[in-house]
């Protein structure tokens, strides 16, 4: 397995974000939490045992509980420091799902699965943890996220050094995530994406928010040489040149893939067998049917 992400760096980034908690910078988690709760609210079912995986602020867990559809909620984090007062967390590293097989009715994964090296393995762990007909809901940053920043940092480094090192992590697209759901054995998968454009006065408030989100560069292949002030000043200039609006503010794109899938159960709707249709498509469309020439 290729180690794309430095697990130590991820833990340090999340720990620093927790220590320097900035409620305004939690907007992405709040958006994802609200969206996951909305999707949960329309499911005609009550979930006795629910689990939130590495939600940092716990916003997704709180929003889900507020729907009234959950009996008990357990939060999983890498450190007890992420707990609210008097809250007991289940402890596990980011890529481990510490849930007994077939013991949870609902698993929530808000903005954490984009940082896993063995993402297929994590999906499989989640599916195994669900009871038959249990539900998996996730929000995953997807392709297009921070595309402006990626372009700007590559251009800046190429201009100033003649080379480039990876500074923005790769993000999966919708088809990749759909393939992961199928590979892990989920039934009735539903996947869609929402794109959010956030505007900043300059590159520097954007970078501040990313640090506060724990989203600074955790790539294993990242350069260990800290960028200079001159690097960021030039990057800010290029960002303003390429991605600013008429009022001078810059744009940053965040694309979030929303995922739902069910642990298989015999009661679930099954696809029809080929040839089982009782009406002809040509009749429904009111057109003549012509056989293809061999």
C-alpha cells in the first residue's frame, strides 16, 4: 500500500486546529453536518446505535441527534481532547474503525475519509461494522477542492525554483467514490457533489482558515523545507491575478461529495433481472423498433 499521507502530520495538524479553535473556520464541517442531517431526516427509520468517525468538532453528531432519529451516539476520535465536557470518546487512529462487526445502525464520516491511505479498507471496515440494513453517510472533499490554490502554489514554485513539490493533497472524484462503495459491498449507493465558493480578501486569510481546519499539507512526499515569506507574497500576487473578482477578493473552491450506502439485507429492493420487463421501450416512446443489421 502506498503511503500518500503522513499520519503523524495529520494528527499534528488536527491537534493544532483543536488547540487554536476558531469557530469561524469550522464552516465546512458545519455545512457537511447540516447536509448529512438533512439526508438522515428524510429516512423513514430510527437508528438505535450511531457512530460518528473523526468529526473533530462533533457538529455532525449533534446535528444527527437533533433529527430525533438516533437512540445513542458514539463519537470516535484519535484523542480524548476532542471530547466535549464530560463526554467519553471511543479512541482509534484515523484509519481504524473500532466498532464490533454488525453492531451499528448508522455510521457518519464527516470530512475525514480524504485523509486515509487505505481508503478501500476503511470503507470495508465501515460496512462490516454496520448491522444488516444499516446506513453509512459520509461527506468527502472531492475533486475541484482548492483547485485555485493548487494551481497558484505550483506556478509560484516553478517560477521561483524551477521545480515543484506537492502542496495540496489529491482529492477523489465522484466515480472513484462510487467505485469504493461498490467494492466495499454497499447496497443502494447514492452519490452526489455540491460545490461551495468561498471568498477571501487575500491568500493569507485562506491559509489561516486551512490551518484552523487542520488541512495544512500532510503529504508524505511534501518538501520538508518551509516556504519563505517571499514565496507566499508571490503566491498571493499570482492568486489575485488569476482568481480575483472585480472587487479584488479571491475565490476558493470546496467540492464535497455526499455519500450514502446500506449494508446489504434481504428486504432491500433488488434490480430487475434482464429480460423481465413487461412493456417494450419502443411502445412507451411511441416509435418504431428496427433490428440492427448484423
